[in-house]
């Protein structure tokens, strides 16, 4: 368990490093500008969230409560933080929890799943945005999920003597080689991390190689996916979900989670071939981006398969569709719980 009561003090990072990082980011921003414009035009980019990240906007916690800041980049990471957040609430009820997300879906999941927390977009890793967030939130501890680490954010935590913990990390050999190639860029920031939880002993060993001579404590904690509380909660929610969806005992449910193009087309083609011998097979598609619902519905319609959106299932007839498209966020774990395949 993360020691929430840490009190530490470390040497501040070199003054020039944050500005060098800013310069690199600004050059990359020029390169990425056409992509951002395309996403804005096609409605795939949250302009309001972009502005919050650029300016470092965040809600102000109550002045009389100590603050713990937890970050998960995407929807999946924020859902997997649930057992840690529940344990934190039990052990530190007087603390205020603030949660940041990077993606739009992650922000919505955090807001809906943790209503008592203050939720905001993680700022872009630019000095002015990062410093504004720290000044507003005033965290006693910063907890990161997996490997979503940003140099200026870590350097600012170090400058303000805020301890940083990283949880449920997995890192493969290719990722380790990549981090080693850019060690000049991230090595000073990694010194801000005071505790690192790895999923396996192999992950822990790679993290130690990555850190080099740093004194960060690395422990094998397993994956948050295996937390008993999360499993029991998911089972109960999945049972209710299966009942609401109207799936019978004879039906066999194949759940395809976090799908991308062209995976849905491949799955639908396979379903068409399997249905002759397996008429009770049902396919549930949970796309990585819910905004692709209309696109996936067209793929199903073109193959003359019946389908329903999970948000529209109100009768037995609808839930008997060959394909269910999940157009709501935060339900992947629950659908996994009712899956036969």
C-alpha cells in the first residue's frame, strides 16, 4: 500500500531543464498542428479540454483539507484505480481527492465514477500550465498510473517537495530500450519518483535498470486488475447488467473490448460465419472510442445483422440482437464480467 503520510525533501531540478523541455514540446507542436486541426474539424477533439490543459486550469480544493492527486491517462486506467481509491477513502477520510485524466473519455469516467472527487484534465507538460495546477491543487502526494509520466510535471513536484508514487506499472524490453535512448530527457525527472509499484518481478527489474543509481523504492505489487474488491464489485454489476440486457442462459456472449478500426469488420465477418452453427452466439462490441458508434453501426447494417445500442435496450426483442454496440463509457469491465468468450 502506498504510504500516504510521506514527508520528504529533495534537491530541486536544474533550472534550465524545464525550459529545454518546453522548447522541445513547442517544436513538436508545430509538427502536430495539422493533426490537431483535423481532429477539431472532425469533432474528435475536445476544444474546452484542450484549453484547460493549455492553461493549467483546475478546481480549487477546500483550504482546510489535505489533498492527494491521482492521475490516470485514459478510461481504462481510471477504472483500474478504483480499488486504490476505495482503500484511500477508508484510510484517509479527511483528505480531499483530486483526479486528473488526459483523454476526454477518461475525464468523463472519472467525473461519473468518483463524484466526490475534484476532476480535471491533466495539463500539457508545459511549465506555466504545470505550475498553475500545482499552485491551485496544492497536493501532499501525487499518484501516477502505469507509465504516463511527464518530465515537467515530475520536476515541478520535485521543486515543491511533493512525493510521487507510480502504481501498477508494466514495462517491456522495447519500452525499456526506448527510455534508455532518451535518458538525457527523462532521467532528471525520474528522480522525483519516491515509490514505484511494479506488476511483476520482471517489470521491477526493468524499472531498476531504467532508474539507474536513483534511490527510488521499487516493489512488486501485482496488477490492480486482480484486486479482490474490484473483482467482487464487477461480478455484482455484471450480473445486473446481464439481467438488464436480457441475455438468456442459452445465449453465449462474445465481448470485444476496446476495439479499433478495422477490428470490428473482422469480428463481424467472423460472426456471420459462426452463426450458422452457433445461432445463440451474441457479439458485444465496446469500441475504444464511443464516438465511433455510428461508423460501427453502418458496418453491422451493411452485413444485414441485427443490432442494438446498449443505451437503447428496453425490451427482450432489442436485447436479442446479434450485435450489441456499447455507446456508453465506463462499462467495459462489467461486460467482461458477463462474457463467455
